[in-house]
């Protein structure tokens, strides 16, 4: 089966590479020439465990191709996946320019009845708009008689675990337009997702709007869960409770579940911040207040100021102090720094006059680019020990496994002073930690 994927971001690239490994013949289209060149050479533009190895294997076997050219990418496609980005605009709404452009482009080369599957996270009603754009373009080519179905098939994979999540989804959601031939599309989906059927992964068929909303709803709910536990963590610090025990106790309740209850410095990344803002915008446009999601977003922002206040309380004036930051990516096992809480904390500390040293196993290059304007105030270090050297205070902002194994005595000995804010509670159970540092975890003494 010939599969064409438009967009080689996290979702499109993982989908393309893994499907090629499952035996499909895959063509990936992108309009970024540098990216396409990099991919052709077997290099992944993103750090994602397992991805580059499989990419190299599929290139070697001829199962995957990368191109800038829609014509060659579309003409032999049995199914087309749309996986272009939908980044936020200033008002929080999704920028649909890329998906509109991709839909127009692909319509120039369709020559038979086609199934288009949207993986991108898009506001409710967008899939119907995509279909209209494609049909309008086809009419211009006098090919309005082609039967084109656009279905919504949102992707729930996590960065850092994207390959695993693609192969082991909790569920597959398929939203179908009520005017389309549901049974025919179901048959196609069973063919494309045979691998998942064998694994008995639930496939939920529903209408387009429900599928579209299910993605936003899942991400918004998880964001609320994180803000909720972080708010309880701040209360725990005030009243002498231990948030990690609170999370454990809550997690034993099956109705609550034990995941996404780790207190920290708030959610970041390319999805939760973007999708929560988008759902607030969609709510506003539909006269629904969405006050719960709104509070979760607001608390997630406020939390950074609460934590800065905590640093100032313990450390005194941060002006002129050297502060070392461990971890820049928004979470471990990724080089993605989009909406990373670490970056927000760094900016706030610099504005207060601190000198910053940073180290991250993967996030350094992207941070250098993002914080170019702050380069006078930031020193990029080769490892955690160089980062800690001569500093007044250490802040652990991303829970990379590598940090768990660092030599705490060595870290303490190279530092000027010994304040340690562990914003991911990586060392909260380490019995020795207080022998070395003035140690401040999140949500517990
Ligand atoms: C998320 C969703 O999990 C995924 O289903 C969707 O497709 C894309 O968005 P991702 O952004 O890769 O995936 O990261 P995830 O692991 O969900 O973490 C999101 C943020 O929440 C990170 O900043 C993480 O540090 C934070 N988080 C997560 C917590 O602070 N506490 C937790 O208990 C869990």
C-alpha cells in the first residue's frame, strides 16, 4: 500500500518512519528543503529514541522516500495523511494556514477517488473545511466528480516516547463525515491499521466534530490534572504535607489513576500549552466559558512566579548571583524546548539580574537559538559539573535520568554556595541530599 504523508514534524515523521517499518511504501512531503535533505541522508531533525535507526533502515530498504514535490508524492498514493503543524496565533487560536496550503497543493495532483486522513490537531469543523478546499480546487480542474473523503484521526503520541506510543496506542479515534460512505471508510481503516486490529487496540468510529474535540479534551484534561496537583503542592509546602505521598494516595484510587500526578514546575511542550489555549479560544467563539481549563492555564503561568518568589525567599536577592540550570527541554528524552518551563524560569531570573549557567543533555542547541538575545547573560556548559562550578544555586528543571546519577558531593564541592531547588523532586527521597545542600523540593519539606 502506498502511503503519502504531508508534513515531517513529530507526528508525520514518526508515522511515516514507523509505517515504512511495518511494510508500507511511504512518501513524505514537506516544503522545508533543508529538512528533506537531512532526512534523505538518514538524519532525524528531531531527537526521538529509536527514530533515526528505523529511518536509516527504511531508507536502505527503499521503503521510505522524502520529497518537496507534491506531484510525485500524491500521484501513486492509496491514502494521504495530513500531518502539518497548527501552531498558535497571538489570540490562542490555531494557525490553519499550513493545513489550508497543504490541502490546496494536494488537490492539484489528485487523479482518483481518495481518502485523506487528518492527523494534525485541528479545531472543530476544520476537516469539513479541508474537504471543501479540496473539492473547490478539484472543480477548478474540472475533476469535481472525484469522491474525496476527509477523516479525522487524531494522534496522541508523547514526545520522547513517540515511536513506542505510535505502536502501542490506548485507542484509535476515527471521525467520519456523516455524508461519507461510513462502511467503505471503515474497511479502508481496518486495512491501514491491520497491525492495531491484531493487537486488539480499540478503534472508535464517530463523527468528525467528536474526533476533533476528543484530542483537545484529552490534552486539556491532562493539563488540568497537572495544574491541580501543582496547586496542591504549593498548599502542601504551606501546611507541612508531602505532595508525593498525597499523589500516591490519590493514585491508588482507580477513579483518579496514578498518572500525571507528579508535581513540578508546570506543563510545557508543543501540545498542552497550544491545545489549552486553542480550546479556550474555541469556547469563547461558541459562548462557552471553559473556566476549568482557563484556571489550569492561568495557574500554570502563575506557578513560575510562585517558584521565583520561593527562590528569592531562600536565596535573598538574586541580582549578581550565579544560578545553574539543569535541564532545558520541556521534559526528558527530547530536545524540544517549546514552552519549556526551564526557559521561562531562565528569562525571569535574567530579568532579576542573575547570571545563568545551563546544561541539558539534548536541549542546548535549540536554546542557544531561542535565547540568542540573552546570550550575554547565559553560559552554556559541557556537563552538570561544569554547570555547577562557582555557582550560588542549582535549579533542576528537567528530570533527565542522567542527573539522577550525578555525584552530589562533587557538585557541592565545585559550587560557591550550596542552594539546590529540585523542581522535579528527583532527589526528594535521597537521604544524603541535605548533608550537601540547602535542599528545596516541590510540595514537601
Ligand atoms: C502530550 C500528550 O501526553 C500526548 O498525548 C499528546 O499527543 C501531545 O501532548 P507531550 O507534550 O509529549 O505529550 O508530553 P507529556 O509527557 O504528556 O508531558 C507534558 C507536560 O506535562 C511536560 O511538560 C511534563 O513535564 C508535564 N508533566 C507531565 C508534569 O508536570 N507532571 C506529570 O505528572 C506529567
